[in-house]
C-alpha cells in the first residue's frame, strides 16, 4: 500500500499517565512530601505547653488524628499562638483534612507572612487537592523566605513537574541536591526533568546516580531505559526495560515501552508477548493496541493484528496510522474490500491532520 507518511519515532508521554505522574502520586499517597516536623519551642503556660508537646509528639509518632485532637484543644486556648497554628496546619495536612489545612493555612499565612513553614504546609495542601498554581505560589514564597531547606525545593519541584515547567523544576531539584546530595528520588526526578527538556545524556547520569544511591528507587530502570531509548541505544534500553519488567511486572506502561522497543529491534514475537500483556493491564491504551497490531502484522498473525488494530481504532478513531495498519492487516488476511475502506478512511484523516514531527507527536507507521 502507498500514500502513507513516515513520521519520526514517538514515546507515549501524556502527563497524567506518565511515570513522572506515577512517582509523584506515590510520594503524595505516602506522605513523603512532609519530611520533618519542626522542633518544639518552649514558651507559654505549663498546661498549654503540655498540650503543644503532646500534639507535637503525636505528629512525630505519625498519630495524626491524635495530633489534630490535641492541637485543636491547644488552638482553642491559644488562637493566636503562631507555633500552635503552624503545627495544627501540619496535622490537618498529614491527617488528610486538606480543606481544614487550607482554611487555617490561608488565615495563618495572612497573619504571619514571613513564616516559611506555614507557606510550605499551605502549598502542600493546595498540591494534594490539585490546586497546582496556588501550590506553586505558596511554595515559591516558602523557598524565598528560607532557601536552606531541601524539602521546600523538592516539593516546589514536584509542583513544577506537574505543571510541565521542566526547566524551573530542574533548577529546584538541583538546589535540593546541593543540600541533600544523597537524595535518590531527587536524582530520579531531576533525570525526568532533563529528559523532558531533551537533555538525555544528563538524564542518564541522574538515573544512574539514583540507582546507585538506592537500587530500589521506583521505576529507576524504566526511566534509564527510556533515556537510552530516546538516544537510539536500543540494546541498553532493552536491558533496562527487561530489568524493570522483572521488578514491576504489573505495570502496563513498562510492558508497553519494553514491547515497543522489542518491536523496533526486530524481535516481533517477544514484542507481541509484551504488548499483549500491556493491553491486558491497560485496556484503554490505544498506543499499546496499535503497536501490538504492528508486531502481529509483522509476525504474519493477521487475526491478532486485526483485533488489536480495531481496538486501537475504537479507542482513537481519529488516528490515521491505525486505519493504515488495519488496512494492511486486512489485506494480509485476504479481505481486500474492507481493507480498501480502511485505506480510504486513512486518506481522509490524513487530509484533515497535517503531518507533525518530534518525539512527543510523531510515529513510525
């Protein structure tokens, strides 16, 4: 068949399903962001100090509901006590009472405008509720007020990564590593910021450093494989993807990228196996079905190819490439009439969708 347009290789990078998003979700769900409880300062009446000490101790112990109970009692007695309010905002944040953390945090930030920790906790409460621009503003204030805390730079970087502000995110992660050079997660995320800014060589260095510091860093081999893949170093990419598949066998995107890389290396049978696994784990990934169809077509398995490509078309009917590959598979099976219909659909879609290039949008058909 003729008439199709060859486009450059693509990697599947939509933010909400990317592994940067997954890593950030992991950090959010694990309360990783709030890394330290501020030291308790003396002052006030003994009974009041006792409540504050107990609330502070409950925070230290991870008993957040008890911390909220104690600190709310203290706050009723000492409504204008800066440290009490600061700790209560943190307790709300850690206990998952984000609306309360935001409400009290806004009042506190207006009252104590130079308190870096209050701005930090308020920023995290915004971040955990998806209010990313507000989170960025508060965390930037926190960093400006006190730039000596690695956690503030790290958390600001997470927000910036979520907003796809990769260069500023990289800058904040670099500051984090100046203060905490052994922070494996910061190295990993700096690698992703570099990767998404087309600095793959720098990204590889950061991923390797992250894995050296912590061999169990989440998805470390996946990210390293992705960077090698972007540079066209298929053997190294395959080795890293293979390692990640053995470590996280239930991750659809890991199987997808490994299968796609196997396909590009010419190992069609193994590619079919990995891509089938990816489609089982994620039935909404049109790209996985598309690549599975290509791999099956090259393996002369027209039945699997047709089923996969029809699924891809159903998920993304405006993708001309899926119609083109489906036409090829139908022709291979001998269904020339239906193949011609798909070919016409491909041509119509190509007319309405100008050719694009680049890593994030192109595709080798």
